[in-house]
């Protein structure tokens, strides 16, 4: 029985590179993963996200299970796109490693593509998306920020990937963003794309996703792997000793369960009771300043 929830335990145990003895890994965790300084382009990207979240255009596509779906662009963006903190991490990773080439498998409506392609305008960024209806949206986003270094390809993922690998045998960074289909993710990883840095999203979605992350950790060429709870990072550089780390990363999303909502409600009641009891003891202006 876990006394402390996993996320809270990580925040206590693994912040600031605690327990990391490798100088490179320590620097990577503290100055890249945990860095919080914003870049000017982040505001421009989030403006594009806001426009997508208000877009009521209906998109029809086939789901990972083969079912016909009808969703608005706003719904797809809300459900499939990671947070601004997640995007900022992708931006910093590209910047830190000075990537000249990147492959994103699974673009959705393209917000994360903007974070990937923005750090280096001379970097070649190839993006795969199997829903043709979304490709025009991704291209429009890139055009709005004048990102001419993005090439978007559509079609079934594995077929598109095989075509890309015929022309490119190596990428500095590979971002596998196919959380809709863990089985597809497994087939992608089995291609063993040559890269310096591999990022896999949602490594705890289900048992299959956890097994995929374990497969990456067991890969002898993955020298440093970092478990960020929501996503996994693997560095493929032979100069490092093989080591697995855990680190705290706030992905920016908060999901309250029913019992959490009950606790919040109780806390609010206690707060107002406290205010009522102490209103006679303290000056009201002091209360306002303190709260």
C-alpha cells in the first residue's frame, strides 16, 4: 500500500537532481528538464493554440480502433495536445542538444510541432500525421510563425516512416507522439530509428505503454534513460555509462478525481469557517493582504 502518491513522492525525492551522480545527467535534469525560463516565441505559439481551441470546424477521421469519428478542431486540440510546459521542454531539448534534424510521429493539430521547430530555423523537422484532414492545419500553423523548416507527410504511419527512413538514416531527435495507439508505438520502436535522443509520450497509459518503456530501458544502446512519469527520454550515446533515472516534471495538467473534489470542497468550508472565527480578531484589510 502506497502511503504517498507517486507524483508527490517524485516531487519530494527527485527534484533538483537528487541522487544523480553523473555530471551530464545532473546538468541535463536541472538545467533542461527543470528549467522554467520562458522564451518570447512561447507566447506566439500559445496564441495559435488559443485559436485552435476556439475552432469549431468538424473533422471526420478514422480512430485507432477503426471507428469513424467526428470532432471539432477545438476538441482534438484539447484532448490530444500536451501543455505549454511540455512544449517548452521539447523546445529546450532541441536547444540544448543543438539538433539539426528532428522527426515527430503524430502531429495532431501541430502545437507541439511549433515548439519543436522554433528553436533552430536551420533544423530540418519532418512530421508524420496519419489523418490527412489535420495536415492542412499543421501547415497553416507553421506558415503563421514563418517556420519553413517543417515538412509534413500524411498517410499510414508505418508506411510513411519507411519512406522517410529510405531518405534519412539518422535524426538528432525523435518524438513518438502516438498515444492513441500503443500497439502502433511498439511497431515504430521496433524500427530502431537511429537517433541521439528519443522521446516517448504517455509511458504510463496502460500495461502496454509501460512494457514499451521497459523495452526502451532494456535497449543496450539507450545509455541514459529518464522517467518523467508522463513521458520517457532516452539518450543514445555510447560515451555514457548505462543508467536509468527518475525525475520530477510538472507536465502542466491537473485532473481532479471525485475524492479530490470532495477534499477541495471541505477545504473551502474550513477556510470560510476560519475566516468567520478570526474576523473579529484581525483587521479585515490585513486578511486581504495575507490571502
